[in-house]
């Protein structure tokens, strides 16, 4: 077989191997993320904190006194 064709086939095989490994890694990552989404969607939503009542302090007025 022609050396140029052999080199071309070798490059294609390496690229195919690399892309297959990358696809497997992505698939594993997707599986983990889907599991996390399912776990989070099954948990009850946290209750929002109750609004705080605003308390008004009675303002003390200071009398300037008599003139």
C-alpha cells in the first residue's frame, strides 16, 4: 500500500479514536448532570422567608426649653 495512503489512514484512525473518547466523556458528563437535575427537581422548593414586620420606633422630641 502507498505510504501516503497508510499515513492518511493512520491519521483518520487516531482522529476517530480521539473523537470517540471525547464523545464518551461528554456522554458521561451529561449522565451526571441529568442525575443532578432529577435530584434537584424531586426536592421540595424551599419556603421563602416570611417578610419582616417593620417596627417604627417612637421618636422622642427634645424640647429646646424656655427662652
